[in-house]
């Protein structure tokens, strides 16, 4: 009985781990180095910065579009993202979403754009967000 219970618990834990891993793969990410390479080679990309006003002013990635939509929880914050939709839909460029840490806010922005019909393969989240950007940043 003990062995059977242990085996069942082990299987459940493995299944939970697999399900959790699959859920984390629902988002596409880009490293700081890969984004920097795209910027340096002038590869077309739309950079959507959702950081709060003060963080954006303190330092943002060159060419990023300021939305101040963080944390993308309210309708007003989603409307800030929606303002960029005409340009995003008219383009085929990848969209890189920048938030403070590359976590919840970026995922909500990603989900918002995906729900608006933007193809998943075009959506990317900057790993570690603006807090993890090791390169020069513009100040406002």
C-alpha cells in the first residue's frame, strides 16, 4: 500500500511539473542580447514599453514606444496598448514587450495583443524586462 501511494504521488507530481512547464511555454521570449542585435542591425521590430512613467523616463530602449500601461490590469491600461494596434496590425514586424521584470505585466500585454488578433509568433517578451537590460538606455 505504501509503495502504491508513493508511486501515485510521484506520478501526480511529475504530471503537475509537466503541466506547469507547458504553461510557461505559452509565451515567446527574447534575450537582451538578441534584441540588441536586432537593434544594431536595424532589423525591423516594434518595441512596446509598458513600464511606468518614472521608469521609462529613467531609462528605456532606443526606439521603444512608451505606453505606461503597466501592470495591464485595468481597462484604461489596456486602452493604452490598444492605441498602438493600428500600427501593429499594419506591420508584419515582431513585437517585443518590455515591462519592469519581464513577468506578469508583459504576459498580460502579450495576452491582450494575442486576443486582438496579433499572431503569437510575432509576440515576444524581453527576458528579465527593463530591469535586466544591460545595455545603454535613453533617458527622457
